[in-house]
């Protein structure tokens, strides 16, 4: 039972791709290279040529034990497909779980595909993305007022990116995920057609943690890397703002996903401070022409999701009460489920009821223009 007086909308949830998704759907030219699950003595592995993790144990999505022990901390890479929650790949099972959790709707992201932006063969990558997008659109069609798909979008060549974005919009996708890091960077004029297409289609673009051509490992310590895993997205969004991208595309929406949100507390003030004080020596790099300060651009066009981030909720006035939205991360090992409402309610000490509804429901509906009552 939900411990909140309203039904939530998750701005960051996941499907888990069935073992035969790409075997059934990929362009037949790439069948021998199709991503797949293989069964070995110690674990089931997900295999994809060119991904950041070409061979990865599936234990972090094989999370059914959380139903019996929500506080379980013992997940590792070893796991079996039989322990993947059925709601990850079966829409009917998913609806039942959402009802139990008090969740009205979910924005749905890939699981295995988070590492696919590194695939060097761009034709193969495109075929992989298209097959996933087709499957996800079909999944969402099972409950079009509960499931809202986030497409996987290649960003090069840009003509292909625009065409795939248009195709996914026609299939009903509500958003599209792009690589966090790209070369050349997103300040390049090369990507202008993509930003224009996203504006015209009213499709927000997502920067999801770990979904990048590069990994987010900067040290030899996984605790350190995961603790500051928001770093690449923080840099990308900050660079986008100072590049003038959002001035040139004032209707473009961008969202930081599963990076939590408290990183913005310091960055917003610091961007404005540097913008004010560094014009003398760094003014040659100023591409912001709208008269807006960087924090205003952020508040107008950028949002952040969080899973557990009491610091962000406490500082919601700085981040922006309309810029902050919750996500369950279902069915990943560190997700809030199966007690999502209790986890979110724990963030709401001294938070007014109308602001609770904004963070837990309304902001996602408005940001993605979802067919749900706010």
C-alpha cells in the first residue's frame, strides 16, 4: 500500500530486454552479432560486441529476491534470467506491480542498452537501437496511459539521428536518450538539426547515467566512481548552457536522469558567479545572447531525476520546484522498489503537499506532456 496521498509518476524506470529481443528483431544482416543472453555455469551473461561491457553478468537486474528482502545489499554481477522480475519484460506483470506500488505511469528506459553508445560500428549500432525502439514501442502500446517509452537515439550521423527521432515520435515515444559524451562536443554546429527536430517534435532529450560513449570511471575505486557518477552529465549540461545551445533552441528540453539532483545546488550558483566575474578574460567564450543567466536557462529548460536525494529535496528552491522529479529505477538492484512510496515519503519532511505532488507526479507529466491528470 502507498504511504503517499497521491499516485506517483516515475520519471526513471527500466525495462529488461528479453533474451531473444535482438535475435527476433534486428536487421538480418547483423543476426550473427545480435546482442543476446548466454547461459554459462557460473551465471547468465549479456553479450554485445562493441558495448562498454561486451560480456556482463546480469545479476544487477536479476532482482526478484528484493520482493522478500527489500533491503538486500548482496547483489553482484552473477545472476540468472529466472530471477529477473517479470515486470521488466511483461507489460501485464508490470501493471500489477505499478498498482501495488501506487505508481500511475512510468517513463521507461533500456537496461542492457545503457552501454551501447560505445559501439564503434555505427551501422550495427543503429540496427541495435532500432530493434530496441520497435520492441519498446510495442511494450508501451499495451498500456499507452501507463507506459511512456524513451527511445535510444544515435547522434551520428546527425541525419540518421533526426530520422530515428521522427520515427520514434510517430510510434508514440515520449523522449529520447542520447550519449552523455560525444566527439565533437554538443556545442558543435553539427548537431543543430537534432536540437531543432527535438524542439519541433516536443521530445525531451535524456542524459542517463552510464549511457555514454565513454564510461564514468575516473579512478580505480568503484565506490568513488559511483558516488560522483553524475560528473559527466554535470559537465555536459554546463557546457551546453554556456555554448548558447539553449538560446538558439529555447523550446528544447533536456533532462539529467539517475544522476540524482543535488549536484545542481552548487553548479547553478557557481555558473552565475563565473558568468558575472569572468567576462573580462573569458568573455570571448560567451555564447549566451538571450540576456538570461545560466541558472535561468537551467530553470527554463532542464530537469533532473532523483532516486534517493534528500539534499536535493531540501534545496528544491535552488534547483527549482518544477525542475525536480522522482524515479523508481525499477527493477534495478539499487531501485526504490518494492517500497517506492515509503522511500519517496521519507524525503518529504516539512514539504508542502502541493510540492510533494509536483516532485512525485506533476513535474514528469508536464515535462513530457503525458496524458495523465496532474
